[in-house]
């Protein structure tokens, strides 16, 4: 008795086109959203937070700077190089690496002193901070210099004010994707 296999069906043009369309949509869906590409924190929240939570928390708990390199739990793995293939792509890997490096090296002062009222530093930077033409960080409403405001706001010790002001300046640059001054 001879067993015959089912006749082999050749893919039709319609099936091939549908597969190509699905593949193209998948590639588009994994790209950086154009409207939010300039905001590193929005990118992290959209792409990374589901698995890695808040960027600062992730950086402080799971990353470290070793010999000038950002490393994770596997010290031989260069996190910055890994980011290229782990969702950030060529364009955002270096800026996200810089963001995570800064967070890994910075104590969680904003979270400890400010987050209860102001949410995340990125939210505050987007809605409440601006840089004047002379480079001074100030509030959007009222134009008060941040260093002056922090001297009387939030219960910060004098030595914490420059550190928090520097953090806010960095975060404003990260949400605007502008170099720090």
C-alpha cells in the first residue's frame, strides 16, 4: 500500500502580500515613535518600563559603572552595546546609555524628597521646567531659578541643592534630547 501525501499548495500572491504587510507593520511598530523620539523617558516608559520598571530604579538596582562602562548583572556585557539590539536601536542606544549611567551614579534624591508631590523628575521637567537663554534652569511659571526655589522648597539640606538642580537639568535635557549645558 502506497501512502500519498497531501498535495503541496503553493503560496498565492495574496498570502505572500499579507505576510509582507504583516512583516512591514511589525517593523514599523518596533521603530521609535516619531512624536516621542526626542523624549528618552517617554521612550523608556513606552518600551522598557513594562519589564524593567522606572529607569532610575532599574539603573540603581541592576546596573553599575565599572571602569567607565555601564554593566549589568553580567559584568562582561557592555549594556550600551546591548541596547542597540535590545530595542533602542542605533539612534537611541547612546543617549539611553548616558541616561542610565547618570542614574546609576546618582542617588535617588528626587524620588526621596520630591516624588510624593511632583511625580517623576521627567514629568516635572516636561511640565514645569525650562532653561533660560543664559543657561539658568528655572520654573516655567513665574520664571524662578530652580537653585533659589530649592533653598526654600522641599526641605533639602544645603549640600543637596546643587545635586538636585543638576539632576533636574540633566532630566530636562533627556526629555528634550538636548545636550547639557
